[in-house]
C-alpha cells in the first residue's frame, strides 16, 4: 500500500468528521509506528487565523486547506526524490479513500454498511448532512445575531430573510432524515443511523460531527424538533466509537494514537 499522510484540524467543522471516522474505524496503532499512515494534527493560531501542522510535525504543502490526504506513488521508492504524490482535499473523499485503503476484506472494520441498502442509506444521510451544512452556513452568514464573526459578507448584503429561509431548510432536511431512521432508532434501539444495529457507519461520523460542531461552536441545534435523532446523538456520543471534545484537544497536542486501537 502507498504510504499515506493525513493533515487535519481535529475539532473544526469538516475535518472533525475525519476525527470521528478514525475513532470509529479502529485502525491499529501499528499503522502509525510502521509509517504506513502518518496522521498530523493541524492547529490554528487564534491571533492570525493561520493553520499549520503542530510544531515538530511535517508541514503540509502550501496552497491546500484541511483536511488533506497525501498519497505516495507506490511505483517509486518511498522517499525517492522522483517520488510523485497526489492529494485528496475533501473530507468525504478522504473517508472514502481510507475505506478503500483499509477494507473489510483485509480484516479492518467496515464503515460503509454491510448490505447495498445500508450503504445507500449511509450515503443518503451523508449527502443530506452536507446539504444541511450548506444551509447552516448561509444562515450563519445572514443572521443578524450570528456567532460567525468573520463571514466576509458586507453589512449591506446581509439578508435576514435569507437566514430564515436557510434555517427552514435545515429543519426540513433534519426531519427528512428523522423519517428515515425513526423506526430503527426508537423501536429497534439501533446505534447506527443507516440500519446497521450496533454498528456505526460513515453516516454516523458525518452527521454527529455536524451536530456536535454546530452546537458547541455556534450554539445551533441542528436536531431541534426531532425525536429519534436526539435519541441517536445521545446514544452515539456515549458510545465507545465517539471521541469527546477533551479527547480531540489531546489529539491537537500530538496524541493522535488516541484515535487508534
């Protein structure tokens, strides 16, 4: 397998789903010690807003945002001056790549779902979660009392009506997911939202990252008005698959092995 290097900000909105994914995936620490996978925490300077790798770790190449996954060309000797790399820049694509790189067929935990129906449901929920986040960011840019202080929008372009409409979209999308998972969560007591019983999928990682980050960072409850999803997030955040905020703060100091087994 080609050596992999992952840079990520453990607690930020989109990179956080990678944190949750790594914890749920349960990859062995031997991948870190062997160099097959390097995981590098990135921290943000609150004074400058600049994000870079923690001191003592390899810096990411300029011009990229986080998370960032570097894949080495397996056809070249590792560390060779001629070795080529390619970069994967989107959180969901990084998660998809890691699922391919560490498949169930090789003995790793499967987070896609065991059946076609489960895999489709997991993907549906991940896509709708992204739609929820787009609407949430529109809300944060336009709400007069927005906690997002550096949205970059000129005051004359702020539209309270756009904020109201965006939040209505968030509520509508949450209720759609609620309808999909209600029976499974409330009647069957499932932990996962994709119909996987006690097994979680990438959908749980993605949705939980959105819910927890928006709640803790912006004071927004994406699940307001839902029943099953509130039961689910309470159940999921108490499970062994969930890294707490305190855990992620330790990861930011370099304790990345906390996300591995």
